[in-house]
């Protein structure tokens, strides 16, 4: 009898393991940062963001979004602008003609960080 009570008492962390609390990044939309010498249009159809934390994929999120990131210390976050590829929302991809917005995220477990993404012309992928 006492043996089964001891097993029950110790086994509670198996069902509810202690987890780490994420830092949340909130993104409303992308803003276009135009180089005045290029004279490019300032409109875009960026509908989602592809997120990488420390060069590891976190996921793809529809804008606006709040992204949970299990962060430790200060690490790099890359935000790639995404578009709808086939017009039906079933296929999205990274838009290759804008560069990724990169910043350093200092871990703040449980806190929300508001971030304003910037679009810049360039190549987002290595060719």
C-alpha cells in the first residue's frame, strides 16, 4: 500500500513536466523601408512571416501574430516576409525579393515584445 502511494507521489511530474516559459514577439505588419535612389513602390502583399530563432525554424505565422519563442540569453531572430503563392491560402512561401529583418532578442520569459518589421529590397535567399 505505501509502495503504490510513493509511486503516485513521484509520478506527478511525468504527467505535468516543468516547462520553460516563452518570450512572445508581437508583429502587426511589415513596413516598407525604401531606398530613395531606387524609387520603388511602397505597397506590398506580405501576408505572413517566416520566423527563425538562432538559425532554427520556429514557424510560419499569418499577420498580425504573436509568436512564442523559448529564448535563452540574447540570440538572433530572423523574420522573412511571406506571400500567398497560389492565391488560395493553401500554399505560402518566403518572398525572395526582400531581405530578412534580423534583430537580437533578449530573453524575457512571459513578457510580450512588440516588434515592427521592416521590408528592404534585396535577396532573401542565397542563389
